[in-house]
């Protein structure tokens, strides 16, 4: 179960994302319209999708951190990757809208040169977005939150889109006649960035909801710590799955075959207590006790 402090930190981080996206969306939309920049307007649309996505993340965090109940004995952590799927859906949808608008402007030939001050505004926005990306990504890693990391991916996508818009607008302004559609091409290029980042967000969330083996490093650490417990000869199977912010471990330990059931039970409890003390991210461990084979001399 996630601690109150971790939950509070996750919510604070998400609200920061929402507030930042609201300010940036209004800024991009206003400057894009007044400055005659189609790429900046498209960038504002993507940021608007980020606001909706951040609210989805907020709902996901609220549900995924609920305590286990009779119907959900493992908790509600699976809601977090579901929230990530919804977020990816918003990203892909916004990308397709941007693509349609950009292609229409390019084919129609009615593109015009944006105002030069849009470059200054975009430069500031890119810096803010990069800082938001680094901060939210850091918080997501600390809290083992796939939805927070997905939210960080939005900031990264937004920063790259703003950068491509910056380049496109710069070419349109300084290239002169014949380069008016450069910011529309930049917006179209940004679609590829959004779709690629959407896949990067989708893939680990899909693996999480399918209980895919994605945690080899943690498995190795769990095995290393387990064999340090008195009475444990070795480990056999070790499976780890993620539920929201926490991990659940299924572990097989090998002990001497001639010990009593009670002794094996006590060793298993000692392993569980040791692992939970060493790994704060582990919520629970299910341990199966295996007797060492009598014919194997190394276990006698």
C-alpha cells in the first residue's frame, strides 16, 4: 500500500502538471492566433489534450492507491496502467487532429508567415516544458508510478513539438517568400514525435497490466537478499508483478528437507520480513518452501 506521503507527492506533482498545462495552453493559443502561427495553434491543441490527460492521471492515482477490499484483494493498482492507456488515446487523437490540419494547410497553399515575437514566446515555453518534464519524470521514478511517467512523457512531447514549431516558424520568418508553410510542416513532423512517444508510454503499461516479466534487476536483488537469511540454501523461482506504485513477489526458497514444517514456516516468515524491510517498494511476498534434493551433496 502506498504511504500517505507518497500519495500526497504524486497528487502535488499531477496538479503542478495541470496548472502548468493550463497556463501554457492559453499562452500558446493566444499567441498562435494573434501571431498567425498555425504550428503554435496546433501545439496548443496538443497541450489541451495534456490537460485532459493529467486529469485522467489524477483519477488513476486516486483509484490505484485505494486500499484492498473484498472484491480487490490485491488493491486497485491496475487502474494506473488503464489510466495510461486512456492518456495515450488522447495523445494519438490529438496527433491525428494536428496531422489533418497541417496537411490541409499545406495542400491549400494559404499558409502565411507568423509574427516574429512568436519565436520569443516559444523559446520560453520550451524551457518551462523541459523543466516540467525533468521534474515529473523524477517524481514518477521515485514513486514507481507509470501514470506519472506517462504524464512526464507528455511534457517531453510538448517540448519537442514546441521546438519543431520554433524551427518551422524561424524558417517561415527568415526564409521569406515560398517558406510560409514551414510551420505547418513542422507541426506535421511533430505528429511523428507524438506517436512515437505514445508507443513508448503504451508499451510498459501494457506489459504491467499483462504481468509481463519486466523487472529482472529487482528479481536479482531479491534473490541475493533471500539467500542471506538463515536457513535458506538457495532460491528457485521468482516472479514479480507491479500493482500501481508497489510490487508483489512470488518466491520459491530451498531449505533442508529434514526440517519440520514449523521450521520451514518460520524461515519463510523471516525471508518475508527481511525483504519488506530491505525493499520499501515491495507490498507483499508469497513464499513457497521447497526441500533440497537428498541426492544433491551441496545441500547436505
